[in-house]
C-alpha cells in the first residue's frame, strides 16, 4: 500500500476501503484517490489500477 499511487494524478497514498478480507489479505474492496476522486476496484485480491475511462 505504501508504494501505490494514483495512475491519473500520481497522488500518494491511496485510501483503502475493505469489503472482504481473508487471512489478512484484502480480497474485495477499492482504492480511492483523495485528490482526483478516481476509484480502483479490488476483486479476488487483485487491484485494477487502470485509469478510469
């Protein structure tokens, strides 16, 4: 988490919202950029860091 930055505006750090956790790992949730308000979903433990359309 400490090294992730928003691919759109390069803001660091991103805010993590956890919906489901398993064995200390985030399985479902999202990462939020507090500067540009971009949202990056986390599904099956994998964050989708592609810039929003």
